[in-house]
């Protein structure tokens, strides 16, 4: 049969006598429906029953169901999860290697952009307290160590500034404010809202960089009023507040950049910030918390969320 000969010519290594039944089935499928199955099976010396068996198996994706679940988990995270979190969200016994491959084949990858850091440093205007945290961003219980910083987010009509308070115990965003100006009111209101969540006996260390917001009289007065202890990074040393910057990086990697917040208005960005932080606290799972979100983790420990 001429077409069979042509196939062999294109692949000199394709010796018909050495083809497996699976390969013969694939060859038959290439040449049908121009020739009958009977004639092709006779020529290639394969039983029709063997052909039907291999034909049914060829093209069957044993991961078809898992692919759909992976895609759904990735979509539910709004494209923010990498393969480890997708695997944890699925709760499947399949290896990370398989999940990573399925995500790669499906074009499911989190965005990892370069980012620039906002700085409010204006020099050593007042004496700075010591670095009590000393890059130890862990805490045995909630409200032991808090971190804060300010980041800017570009919008289509200007910039939005975000000031959160982060609990080192589990990464929960205790309180946050967002606005159009990086002024004292932005930081002070956030601090007051965070302090109002404290139980009577809690007096956390509040760590920040050396930005002007954390040296102004209003901030110092609030720290004293609530009995909080100040801690500051060394001058020009961003690793001293790496956990706070890490939150900003995750937020921008998972949402700001891939969802193109720069094309949204400032008012729209404020809404998106609310949505992201709610998702971050209530739904975003973390390996360090046993693949639970901060709120889920606190609830599992019998703590107030």
C-alpha cells in the first residue's frame, strides 16, 4: 500500500515488522478513513481486536479529571497559587511534580514581576529605638510582634497607599488603611484600629522601618496611649523589615500586576485592596500554618480570629 510505504520513507526507522501493536494502531488511524480497517489490519498483521483495544487507549488522558481540578483550584485563587498551594488546596496524594507539569502544560503560572519599594525615609529627624525584632519574624502567640510599613500602588489616575499591620504569629493582617496620600493620618488611623483589636493584657512590639510616619508626634502619642513598644530597622536596611515587604511582594505578585491594577481608578483599587486582604486573611493557605489561612488557623487553635 503506497501510503504505508510513504510513511516508512518519512521515518526510515519505521520497520513494519518491528512496530508494536500500539504503533500499528497509530499508523492505521493516520490512514483512515481512506482504507478499510480490515485491509490495513491485514497488511500490518494486527488483529482487529488488538486495534480496537489500543485505539481506545490512545489519546486517553489519565490526568483529565485532575487537570480540571487543578485548573479550577488555580482559577479559584485568581491565578495567585503556584503548584505547591494548588496541591495543598486539592488535598490530593499526587506528587508536586505531577501538579507542576499539569500546570505548565495548561499555561497556569503565577506572575513574578520586578518591583520597586516605596520609601518614606526623611533622615534621622528624631532618635530611633532599637531593633527589638532583630529579623526574628516569628511569634509564639498572636499580638506578640507586629510589623508595619507603607507601599504605593499605581492606578490609572494616580497612586494609592496601603498601610497594614501584620501579626508575626501567623501573618494575619490585623488592620490596614488605604488612601490617596501617604500622610500621618494614614498610618495613625491604622495603628489606632489595630490597637483597638487587642485584648486587655496584650502589648505587642510594633516594628517598622525608619520612615517619617513612625517618628511623627501623632504616632508616638498613640504608641504611648496603648502601651505599645517601638522597634525600628537599622538605617537603610530593608532586610530588617523583610516580612512586611514580603507581604507587599506577594500582594503585587498575586494580584496587583497580573490583574493590571494600574488600569483601574484609585477608587477601584481601594475596593480591590479590600477584596485581596479579605482573601489573604480568610482563604489564602500557607504551608507554615498547615495549609490553612490565618483565620482558619486561629479557629483551629481555638483563638479569636
